């Protein structure tokens, strides 16, 4: 997304402040904050509660909706009982934030086999968090194509047959998680 620019040149790169997944009651399913605008956990929870209250009566089920809230541009979309939010600064390009939101919603839908609801999201929280990591790193947008995101997340090699040098970070973490789970169970 920042082609031709250096990594340290954050002023010219589109940046995301946070990505939130909340349930139909405004409770956190998953959240990643990339900005120091909310320094404490209580500030983050207060922001989540406020943004949920502001958007809960809207109908953002078919297309994403946008709002300006507390000096931030927030795009959001509701899929069944999961509410997706992407926050950027007030001068961030809405189309870029929308591509992040659409990429996230569609990738989660692919991973959950179109069964996007709170229970499925919680059961597959590890994959959703990996999706967030594939989309944004330290606020910088890495990928917005849902097929690529879901492909990277779902091609986890459980048996560890590939050498460690040929595995992606996602695959290596999944293999380590599986080995840890097996060692704890035995």
C-alpha cells in the first residue's frame, strides 16, 4: 500500500488506528489497537462501548457505513451478530479503510465458511486474530484481498512436513501451538 515510500514515512502511508469485532451487545470478540490514542484498557473499552452505542441503530448489513467519531473516521459493517469496525484518523482515505473492512469481513466469511456469527468467531478466534495480523501490522496496511488473507491463514501445515525455513510465520506459529498442546496433553 505504500509503494515507492519508505517504511518510516508513515505520514504518506494509509494507517489504521484499530480494528474491532464486537458482538450484538457491544462486547469485544477481537480487537487490535495500533495507536496510542487509547493508552489504557479502560479507555479502549470505553471507546468500544461508545462506538457501539453510536452505530447500533444503523443498518450496515448490506454495505459498510461510515461515521466520524471523536476525531476518527470509522467504517463499520454488521454480519449477523458480529459487528466489524475499522478506525482511521479523520483525514484518512475512506476508500482505503473500506477496502480493509471489506477484506476483513470477506476473509472471515471465507474462513468461517460463510457462517459468521459470534459462536463461530469465538471458536475460531485464533484464525481471526491471524487475519488481523495479515491485514495490518503496526497500523500499516499489508493486504486487503480476502482470498489471499484467508489463504495465508488457512494453509496452516499441521503436520509440520515443510522445513521451518519454508514455513510462513502463521504456519510456524500453528505448528508451535499444536506441539505445545500435544505436550500439555501427554
